[in-house]
């Protein structure tokens, strides 16, 4: 069963040992961004993704918007390369969507992915995300959103 646990002293090293493709930041960077974000007063968290008792991935989401917070953003979402292709990403994404819907603070989730990352595109669009623009950012990323309500 796919589930989340907060990243703690007990599991952070396992999170850092996870590996994914070139489109995802290294996990130490993900955890550092989560730490800085929380110290800046933003709500959000880094979550270890488990399948039963084994860590299979990592994600980081937070509040987003300037100057007013207006939505959630998924800054990082990864499944370890040896677990990809088993539906864990889909299950974890749907679990996160339900978690954020229950929190009820914002009505939308946003994220971006590299335009070459066809697997991420398929995952997000099949989950109900939609493109915010037909244009790409200067970094070659695509901005997408999901309406929670």
C-alpha cells in the first residue's frame, strides 16, 4: 500500500539514497529546499513515499504565490528508478491530491516539468492536470495545474 510519512531523523538517509532520472533534483537539494521553505514560514512538507515498509520515493510541496499565497505547488516528485513503471507514481500523486483536497486551504495545485519528460507529462495529464499555457518557460519547462474544487 502506498502511503506517506514525514521525513525525519529516522528516514532521511534512506530518502537521500533514492535515485531517479535527470529531470529531478537530487534528494539532498529537495530536503534542503523543504527545510528553507519551512523556516521562511511557508506551509508545506517533504514526504517520504512508501510502499508498505519500503521507501520508494520522495516529494516536496508547499504554499505558492507572491505576494499572496494562492495555491499549492509540487516542487519535487520522484519515484526511485528501480520502482518506476509499477503504478506507484500514479498512486502517490492521487494520494497527495486527496491530502491537499482534504486540507482545503487552496483550490489549486501547480507544478512544472521539463517538456522532454514525456513520462511525467503522461502521469500528470492522466491525473487531470492541464497546461496553463502553450508556451515553455526559459528553462524548457511546462506549467500545469490541477483544480481541487
